[in-house]
C-alpha cells in the first residue's frame, strides 16, 4: 500500500495543504482511500477522504 500509512504526514497535491492520515479504507476493486485531518487554507479544521494519487508524503 505504498508509504502511506496511519499517522503519515501528507500534503494534498492540488492545494499544498498539509495534514495527517487518520484512516485508511481498503477495497478489492477500487483504489484505497485515505482519511486526512488538516487545517484548510482559510483556517478551518477539515477531515476528508483522498486517493493516494492526490497525496504526497512529507
């Protein structure tokens, strides 16, 4: 499942916002998804799901 695992610090590629993986969903026929907790550019606390291709480990 690549270098992405629980508690890995990541950056969201499209926005550059940084957070931490707090959940992982594994599927048989779909790409794995990662639940990220991060502070958005406007200062809000956000939690949302992302594909590995949308994230970069930092």
